[in-house]
C-alpha cells in the first residue's frame, strides 16, 4: 500500500523502495511493479521515473537477496527461488 501511495504521489524512488520491501515478504508482489514501470515509460514527462522506480526496488530487493546468496548460496537459492519456479506436474 505504501508503494501505491508513493506512486500516486509521483515519488518513484520511495515507491520502488516499498515495492522492494513488499517483494521480500512474498514474490506475489513482484508483478505489481510492471504497472508503474509501464506508466513511466509511456508518459514522456515522467521518464525519469522509469529508472528511479526500479532503482529503489533493486536497492532493497537486490541487496538483501545478494547478501543472502553470498552467505548461504544454494541453501538460500533453492528454497527461495527455485521452489517458486518449479511447476508441479499435471494430472495424467
């Protein structure tokens, strides 16, 4: 909700920071960021937002995940990322 608030208030960097925090709590928050990125790309007068919004996201989400990957490697990668990418087999 804070990310949406900052997005509507035309503050892309704090909106990206809040999106990063939300994405740390659950990957279901990741797709939400495509809407503001698309908005900033399509709006000519707000082109700076298309860079600062993802920069805020990467500052939080990227840094935390990078540190955990450095500390625990595959023991972090498999249960956090690989688990969400593996699709269950369908019924026969």
